[in-house]
């Protein structure tokens, strides 16, 4: 039964790969279609600006707005003296 399942899985993987290759072949074509008018490519600086700097700036703006517009009043860190003993007191007893 294992051989049959392995053969079925292999055939499925091979068929899927073949179909993907057949469907992507037009994307790899070297000849231009009618009406195809690609623009000029991006420079390295433009690419870095578009895909690195812009997302970082957008993240900074969103994070800044969230921090600036946060209305919660609980800003102090929680103290451990409320119920738990400090480590020094535990070591002194032992």
C-alpha cells in the first residue's frame, strides 16, 4: 500500500510541476505582444527607496501615531513588592 501512495504522490507532484511550467511559458516569452509598452526600469536607488525606505517610513508614521494618540493612563511598570518578596529577602532567609 505504501508503494501505491508514493506512486500517486509522485505522479501528482510531476503533473503539478508540468502544468506550472506550461502555464508560465508565456511569461518567459522574449517577443513582445501587440500593444506591449514596458516603461524604463528602476535604478538601484529608486528600487531601494520604493521597497525599503517607503515601508520603513510608513511603519514609523503608523507607530508614531499610535504612540501619540494612545490615551491609556497605566504608564508605570508594575512593582514586585505587592505580593512577591524580593530576591534579596529570600536569599537572606536561606
